[in-house]
């Protein structure tokens, strides 16, 4: 924590220095010399590097906290027989059997008792559903790897499609003359259906490492699975077209609404950012965030308001994002860069983007596929979907030009 705070304060000081430098070096025409521009770019690059290091340390801190949690709870009262009892994949017996099955070759070293314990989590496609406790760890890791999961409304479904009722129009009241009949005015509802698309990855582990009792296979698989699937999810939640993957917030059909079309094909102005801010209805703005990529943030860092204050403000508090117009700004590598026709900035309340996890992530061990190289493969799959259920809750800044 002290190191993170130190870096945040250093980043804030560097930002003040960069702002003052830019103000001092601007000529009467508002421009700076190539040499001064290079110096400023170096300051800005150092700021970006500091921001990335802060994010790495915060993720590391979160991982350490999760991994240092106790694996069991102390008994603080007398055991009873009528309390809640764990069943199925939530039992310690299933968890132990699952990881024993992942470590041993099929048919070798797996006792009948272990096979029996695994029956509750057997999957029709082969492999086993991961234990409940491990699945919660994976979901937590996915939230750390995928910025969208921390902003969206994440639900868990058991099977089949989930139908979400959405209010299409609302009723109203009327002023009436004495004795006048009250007109009918009903709310109307539509539906958004969320299904489940399959996302999978294959991990490889050497037999020597797998047989090493000191190797923490649970943590390795959780972090690696989260890294791979988290990046794919985030890309789909932003740019997905709904064909074999979730529908993203930038999708032409089912995505957010264009709030502002910028006058430039690769630039954005202060007025356009303010227009984007106010294109979103006030109730949504209370919980809204900006999402853009690092290159776009770099452009916006140079914008000032009429009082000479920079639009972008760095955060000096741990686990608190930077702000634009006093609203949090998140960066994603999957947001398009400012270019002709690109949807480069989004601003909205992303709680109206629903992520549906189909309960039961599946792991399967592959014994022979990589045997010649002394490795064991693991297939990990999950089913997930995502949709924006209320398009007006997300507004987009689109650059001029393009189709």
C-alpha cells in the first residue's frame, strides 16, 4: 500500500509538471516547438508507465489477498446436526477428488472412492465441473482481469436462455376536467434474451511440475484461465457482434446509442466531450464511467476548460480511477483508436450491460495428446453471454467519416 500511494503521488506531481511545462512553452499561436513537444511526450510516457505499474501492483495486492485467505474457518460454536450442510460440488470431498483426478493419469492412482465422489460433477462432454469454491475464485480472478465485469451486472444462470423484461414505454398522468374519464395509459414491456456462448482454452503443464507437490495447480489454473478468457470476454463485451459471441456495447445492433459525432476524423474537442457527457440522461450519469483506450486518453489529457483546468485529472487514492469531468475513466486495449468512423469513446452506466455466466465451468485432463513432449493438457471451458439491455444508458462518441 505505501508503495502504491508513493507512485500515485509521484504520478500526480509529474502531471502538474507536465501541465506547467506545456503552458510555459506554448507560443502565441498556441503551438509548441518540436523539441518541447518531444520533452512533453517523454513526461507523458513516464506518466503512462507509472499508471501501468500502479495497476500491476494493485492486481498483485488483490491476488496476494485472495491467496492468503484461510482455506478453512475455525469452529466458533458447537456443531449441530440441523445446520446448513454442503452438498454436491460444494463439499470438501468433491474438491479433494477433483484435484486428485486432475493430477493423476486416467486409470492410474484414482481409487473407486474418488470416482464415486466425482459423479456429482461429471459432464456429458467429458471432464468434470469445477468445485464451487474454485469457481468463485475463477470468477473473482476474471473480474480482476476484465474491467467490464467490474462495471457490468453479472448474473448466474443454471440452464437455458434468460429472458429479461425491459420497459419500452411508460404510462403517464393527465389533467382532467370535472367528470372527464381518465384515459388509459399502460406501461409496455419488451424482452431481451441472454443465452450462453462457449469459450474455451487449453493449458499445458509438464508432468514433472504436475507431480511436484509444491506446485499450486489451483492458483496456476485459476490465474491462467482468467488471463486468457478475461481478454476474450472484454473484447467481445466491447466489440462483439452477437454471432457466436456476446453482443458488445459498440455493436451497430444492440449496442449503445451515438451521442456525439465528432467534427474531426481523428480528434476530439472539449465541447464534444461535454456534449457526450450531457447526451446521457442525468439519472444514468450518477453511476456512469468513460471507457477508451490509452491513445485516446493521451489526446484528452491536453484538453482544458474555460478556466484553464485540464479535463483529465489523475487519481492519488489507491484503487480509485482517474477522472474526466469528475466521472471515472477506464482504459481498454479493445476500444478503437480515434480514426475516421471509429466509435472511440463510450460514456454510460454499464450496470445496464448484463453478463450471464452459465453455472459450471468444466475442466478435462488430456493424457495422451502431449505425451511425447512429457506434458499433460487441460481443457477449460465456460459458457457466457453479454448484452446491453437498455441502449440509452450508454452513449458513444463517433469520429467523423467512415461508413
